[in-house]
C-alpha cells in the first residue's frame, strides 16, 4: 500500500485555493476552510517556513526583470519553495501557474485563463508528468508531448514578449511512489530532448544537475535543486545578443 502523504508534502505541493480557482467555481477559501482541508492548523507555519526558505534563496540572485512573468509548470513550479517563488522574492512579478500533477496537455488547457494576467514573458517547465507511467505506457506519448509543446509555444509567443523554456530535470532511476506509479530516467530524458528540439535556447538543467538536487522521493527538486533552477532561469532572463 502507498503511504499517506505527510502534511508537509500536502502544504508544499497541493494548494486548495489554486485548485478551486481552476474549476471557475465562485468564491474562495478562507484560512479556516484551508485548515479544515489540510486537517490541521499547522499548515500556516509550514507554509511560512517554505516561503522564508525561498526568500533566503532569492538573496543570492541578481535582480530579475520587473515585467509580469508567467511561470507555467507542474509540482516543480507549484512547490511553495519553487524556483518561481524564489524569483518572486528576488523581485519578479511572478504569476505562479504551476499545478501539481499537470501534464503538457493539462497546461495547454489552462493556458487561456492564465494569460488573463497579461504576462510580458513566460517561463515554462513541463514534461515530467508526461513521462509518468501508471502500470503501462507513459501518460502522454512523445508525439503528443511534441504537439502540446508546439501549441503552448505558439500561443505564448503571440501574447508574450519573450518565452523561456526549461527542460524537465533528471529524476532518480526509477522513481516508484506507488506500486503502479513509476517514472524512468530515460523517459524524462526523452521529454527533455523534446524541449531542446523545440527551442535551441532552452535552459538545459541536465549538465549541471547533482544528486543532492533531488528530494528523498527521487522526483522533486530539493531546496538546493530549486535554487539551481532559479539561478539558471535568472541567467536566461538576461538580454540575449543576436
């Protein structure tokens, strides 16, 4: 049997207000309602600690561009201590469009609403969940990933001054979180190659990636890994010579 998620994992990766907003249901969630959903008032302290860690990591970054930026991704971006949150603490006007568990197909569906924020540029880190296996083939085939990446890229370039693509980072080999839930390193590597094929200027996380950049689950970036991603994205946000 799979173990139940820890409260810290839920607070880090699962955000009820964002999930509710994605349904377009009216209204919102106050702190009491969020505490009830998490089953504990301790979520506030956990969230504050994760936010403080992102702020500390931001201190080492150069000042990023001030234009509104859309960070589009999955749990690697949705993480309360993610690269997107680090950039926000560094001064970027970030709209965190990460959603835990999302694929390129899901992000493609959500994009119209996310663009209502009118970002001037976008940073996209997707593909890890396309490689997810539930006892069989990958959740999203390579051909479908390629089509989704191209569609997302075309839409963003119509609306944004600049689009920065980031390869999904390496994972442990294999990652098995449940008996029928599996990621393989070669699958994720193939998704990263599709991002490189899409954009020759993509931020490639693979050459500098280290084992300590992964959490104990072998899938999600650690605090050090998120800081590495943030530094890599910050470098890519500098003006590029022709």
